C-alpha cells in the first residue's frame, strides 16, 4: 500500500538551536543530536553536544523518543538518517535534524530508515531540496514523501534480511578500513625514518635538537625551510570557467589538480611552474605538491623554487613530514601562510644522499599507494553492493523468503 509519510506518523518536525548556541553546551547532560551525529548506519557520538535539564525543558516539543527516525534536513549531509532503539532514554535535536515518529501499528522505524536511505527515498529528497544558497528540506516536503508500506510481518522480514546482509558488508568494510589505516601508518613511519635517519642502518647518530626529528646521522644538518628556497609567491585568482576536462594543461588548486582547457598566453597574470618548484597549500590540509612543468596555480597555492644543492623531491617528503607532525594536529581550520611553512625545521644529508632517499621513498610509497588504491576500490564496490541490495529489496526487485 502506497502511503505518504504524514499518513503513518504522529510527528514530523525539526528542533531548534538552544538560546545561547554552543555556549550552552555541556560536557555531560542530555544529548543534543546535530547533523554531524546522524549517519545512515548509526549515530556518531564522539562529538555529541549535551544540554542541561533547563534547556531541554525549553525544547520539550523536540525531545527524541524510542523508535524515532532522525533525518538530516540541511547542508551536505542532507538525507542521512537513522533511528533510535526501543531502549533509547533521552535526547533532543537542533534545527538541522528532523524527527519522524512513525505509528508503530503501521510502520517500524527500522523499515522506514531503509526506505529513506534507498534510491527511492533519496530521489524524493533530492527533488524537494530548497533554498538558493543552501540545500534544505521543509517539514511539508517530508510529510509528502511516499513509500510502499507492506504489512508489519513483511516489514520485519525485510529488515531482518537487510540487517544480516548489510552487517556482513559493513564488517568487510571495517576490516578494509583497518588495513588501509595500517598502510597509511606504515607509509608515514617509513618516510619519517628515511628523512631523519637515512638508509644506512649502521650510521653514527647525533641529537638533532628538534623534538620530532630526534637522532640524525652525524654528517646531516638541520635547516629551516626558508633556507632551502630562493623566493616565494602566491598564485592568481583564476576563473573556474576555464576548468574543463582536458589533459593538456593543469591548474593546481588546494582541492587538488584540475585539468583546464585554455591558452595560457591569454592570461599573462597567471604564474607558471618551473622544474625546481614546489607548491604549498595555503589553506585546508597542509599539502605539498610536485607540480607539472608549466602548469598554473591558483591564489590558494604558494610557489617556491628550491635552491641548488637541495633535491626537490627530498624536500617535499621532509617538509610534508615536518608540517604534519608539528602543526596539523594543533590547528582545526588553518590558513597556511608562508611564515608558517618557513619556520619548519628539517634534516638534510648531502645532495646525493637526498636523491637516493627520494628515489627509495618514491618506489616504496608507490607500492603502498597502489595497495591503498586497491583497498579503496574494494571498499567502494562493497558500498555500492550494499546500496544496490537495499534498493532491490525495498523496491521489490529482489524477493526474500
């Protein structure tokens, strides 16, 4: 039977931000569910906010109850949802999360959850998004969503089947994610050892005087990053209308490398990369790029040209290790000015040894990166399989016993 959400629910409504905003949040109290806490496979409680009894009382109309389906209705996470269990005790929601309370004699919360995260549910969400500057769903939109609702016994069979199958897939995904994390840590440790100890296991060591570097070979020296390049400059603001799918030329942007199609000579204000350059991200993750020769770079990028006597590839490995170890954990949304990059301390062997280390790391990192890429492919395939399974069962294309 095809029913609209408003036909099988007793409540559809979003919460509000507590008066005073984040200043009212506590380290313990009554959980306040925000969009970052709601995922399709459960609630992420790591950064849950808490509110007091008084604040909860002022928000009494948006209290969460057992069996409620919580749906994200704004922003990039729109459409994510999960449901509270029968043993759920207390909670509330802010304005970015909608409570959908199904009538339990018609629809189970677990079945409704699968309906919403299926292609059919997500398509209805996509068609209903509003707002010129931000995606959003209204309560009336949600009330108008419709789904084929079978009997409760059939719903339970579907939920039991999907729970079993998707749980098995989720277990495989978690194992792959652990494997990827192990490879990532191995790569970081390998780079760290190579740029602080070199490749000779029997070399005599001395104290570098730099905490993250520790002991280094006796013949190595410590340099600040500002001492290994000649000059720096920031790229120009570039109109993204020129960013199209073309392999001839490349734009370096904080978000990555974007193929562009245009004649660079038409834009003399754009700056070009040379063979000894490194490109540094100015915001976001402090990433170090090895540019493609004669590519251009945006105003989100700093270009430096490495001095003779220093291997550009080695500098990249060393600087990436230094900046990630020293800074990234202490700043949440950083802006990476050249002064931040300049103060990073790094250890350097003679040029020939730098080149040998860089070649070694290129080879080893390529193998690890290939393994990680393969894991990502397997993970993506499993996630597609999970979504396909949910879609086929919810739509009736796959029959279950």
